[in-house]
C-alpha cells in the first residue's frame, strides 16, 4: 500500500485533536509513557496512532501488538480502528489481551519442545469445586461461596504480584486463613491433573520467555511495536512479560493514569507507571491533561481532591468545558435516608442518571425499595457474594434455628458464635439428647451432666432470646443477635467488618417477621440473578469499578462515609504502614474515578450520623461550617424535605410498646439503642437499658424518660 503523506494524514484524521494528543499520535519510536487523565480521549489517540504507524510510517501490521485489559476492550478497539481506517487499510493490526498473547507463547513453546500444554481451566464451577474441597480440609467451618471466591481472589493476587512463599504466609495471616497451605494444595492439584488457570498462563509464559532466548528473540522480532492500554490496571507479572517482550529501550507505548488505578484487589500494579523512566532510561513521558467530559467545576474539584495522593506523577487535570452547576451536597440525617431519597429520584427520573457505589452490597436496600415500588431501573453486572458471605449466613442461620430449634446442623454452626460457652463435644451431646427426647436442643441442656451451671444459664438465656425473636420485627431480631446474643463481639474478636449487619437491618425494616425476611432475601437473590433489564430507563445502578470508561449526565455517589467508602481511614500518614497508605490512596482514586464519571451534575450526600474524610478533603471549609445556601464551591440542597432532619418530637404513639432494638435520641448522651427491657407483673415495660453509640450504657425509667426529653429516632 502506498505511503500516505504526513500532512494529508493529519488533515484527514487529526483535525479534531489538540496539540498534546497530536504529539502522542506521532510518538512512535522508543519507550513512551502517555499519562491520560479522565475524559482526555486516550482511546481515540491510541487508535489514531495505529493508523499513523501503518499509513505514514509504513510499519507492517504484523509487527504491531496492542494489548488491552479485557476481551471486550480488544473487540471495541478493533471495531473503532476498522471504522476509522477500514477504507484505507484492510490488514488490521493485532489486538489481544495479555492472556491471549501468553496462550500463543505457551502453544508455540510446546510445539518447539514437543509437549502438549496443560489444559486451561475455563469453567469457574470446576475451579470452585476444587477450592471447596481444599477449604473443607483447611478451615474450621464449612466454606461458603463467599469463602471460595475470596480464596480464588487471593490466589490470583499471589500469582499476579509474584509473591514469595513468605509473603503468601504473611498475607494469609492478615486475612485470617491458612493461605499458603491452600495456595500450595491448589497448585499441586492443578499440576498433577495437567491443568492451568488463567494466572498460571502468565506465569508459564513468563518463565518460557526468560528460559528460552530463542523464543524471546522470535517474539521481539515479531512484535517490534507494542502498545498497552489501561496500563495502570496491569499486574506486576503482566508488566514483567511486557518488559521482556519490549526490552529496555524497545518501541513500547504505554497508556494509563495511576490516578485511575482501582483494581488493587486484582493485583493492579500502578507502580510500573511511576517507575517507567527508571525501567526505560530513554523514555519519553507525555501528558494529556485536558478533560472533555465534565463541567469545569467537577474537573476542578476532582483535580484538587486527587492531589492528596502522594504516589503519583505531578500533573493537573484541566477542563475544556465551561463552569456550569456546582457540586450538589445533599444533607440527610442518616445513612438510611439515602435509599428513600434515591427511590424518589428514580421515580421522577427523566434524564441519564447513575448511582455509583464502592461495593455491590451498598445498593441492595435501594434495589429492595425500587422493586417494592415498581420503579424501573437499569443495572450493571452485580456480584451475588453478599448473600453467601459468612456474616449473612450466620445471621440467617440463627434466625432459622429460632424457627427450627430441633435442627442440629444449624445449631452446630452457630452455638460458639452466640456466647453459649459450650465446647464442641457438649454441643454435639445436646444434639443427641434432643434427638432422643424429642425436645428442642437448648432444652436438652437441662438433661446434661457435663455442663456447668454457668453454661446452663447461658443456654437458658439463648433459648429465651430465640423465643422472643419469634414475636419481634426482623430489624429488632438482628439487633438482638448482634448485642444481647453477643454476635457483634464475635465479629469484633475475629476482626470482621459489621457493615453487612447494617445492610441486613435496612432490608429487615421492610418486613414484619423473620420468616418473611428470610423469604425476601431469597427473592432479592432471584431478582439479581435475573435482573429485569429496562433498556429505556435512564436510572442506572453500578459499582464505580463497572462504570470505568463510562460517563453519565448526572451522578450520585452512594455511601460516602468513613468505614464504608473509604472502608478504613488513615488519620496520620506517619503512623500508618506502607500497605495501609497504599490501600487508602486506592480508595481515594476510586472516589476520584466516581466523580469523573459525571458530565454535568455530581451529587454527594452529607450524612448526619456519619463523618466523611473524603468530603472534608474536597471541601474543608464548608465541612467545618456546613453552608446552607449557594457558595462558590457547592450547593447544599434539601429538595425532598421528608428525608431531611425532622423536628424532634417527644410524643409516643398511643399503642407504642418499648422493645429491644428501638433507636432513641437522648439530649445528654446522644443516639443509642434499647438493649434490654424489664417488665412488671402486668407485662408492661417499666425500666429499660440503652447502649449509646459512644459505648456508654444507661438505665432509664419508662415512660418518664420520654416525657423528659428522650425521643424515638426516626428512620
């Protein structure tokens, strides 16, 4: 094909590009790092650059390899290339994922040495079965689906980060599981059965390239020009493979932005971008800093926010659009109020709107409300792990045991989590007595000669709590499980996050009984397994991870509060470990990515019952004294007064019955939860105990406390 004149190419294909984009298109030789801020048009530049290489530089398509993060991105980039250059160039360059090129390397190496490669496991169910069998013999409890998924994620992390055995051991200690044993057993099983997983594919390809100079030379000769998209999401071993293929000063074009690296749990290695100039001494670093997506006020706020991160290149994002609407801050009394507020937004929604969140579980109470009210919505793929997480299964198992007090299988899963102080043999004995006498398991404690009077008392109390749960609303039941039954202390002892209890309570508020609540959880699982896809609905739900690369007219960020998003807060960089600082910076990057999905309007909730380190970083002045009208940086809104802070009311409903789990507000001590109630001979409450959010416990008289200033907390 004839060479296209450079001026002709630029006139035909690059007139819409700015000077920095144009320079990137023409940077063909040597190692080049292109740092591209959100909305800067990196895919357009990458595709246009390929056309420039083919048409102007006359580089054969067979010598160019473009690596993308996902198969979908590979297909999209190939399609975009063909759409622009199809009429000029009919020999498309090679687009592959890194796993795709590794498979090619392994296949060729096998042919050279006359051996068949191991079989690649592509069936996730087979992987899950293998890991379940391993976990059964490695853990004290039977593994849940969530446990299996966690183990697979950790194994993937170990392989992608090229961890040593000692590092795997330490990671297992941090996670509270025998990870090294699980890791070794899993790998031994794969090798014995001539299997490899996707992560092994990269490990084997890397070893083959390092071990065979002939093989490495073949691929370096074949792929003389390598382009890498979304480089910030690439793992350590993937960077190592790319480094081998490209060489120190080869023609490597790496496109990414460490500020948008949000896949640390998948072993993303943004450090490779930070060390690019060290690894490639003759490197050129380019920056595309102009954001074409968002209104200038969103761009300015996001840029100011991400400057708090230290592990990054020095750069600023610049707006190309004019300033428009300020960032909207919505004052709500509590985290719980977000769901009703957003249901109202969804009901009235007539333009492109996205609710974005850190974790899938955050959106479940909103989905519950949308489904109950028949409000249409769209949803990006959702993870079902919440329903099989150990905390959720523990709570539902306790409820099921309350409904079926003869069930030994359930009892043996929960007795040691509810402060019964039974030993395993004693618990098994109670199950045997129960079967022999046809009595509830906890009543069997009355017939055992092997338990102390203290343990007998605990069993009696446990039985009393379970019987009380049968008459209570499910949100009160969850509080009883968490506090009087001691499950919250069990979580604390095992360093487990109790956020899932919060989500369960939000779902429980909508139900009247334990049985109905358990059924609703099954309904929600079914809804999410087969979501109703409303293609016409402008209201979209998505994790920030799934929204990467997308944009929306209007964005709401959900659950921006300490302990959820970010999940942990570093108060002092000096006292934090390097790993804690690294994880916290990724949380900040995730928030930054969420902000920059918004084209025109960004909405953030200020929650009265929860602090937010990120909101303080965004707007430190107004967080000290929250504005009530338009300021230079934010709008504080209360468009739906039903969800804003209500006026205090001390009047109790005529039919009110005080119960464990009620939330109250007391003038002197603040918010708290009723943790115990004493009744008189007539069955009326006369005294009650409150556990305040500060940890303080206080006794009050009923109803006098409510007549002298105490009030119920409104949901």
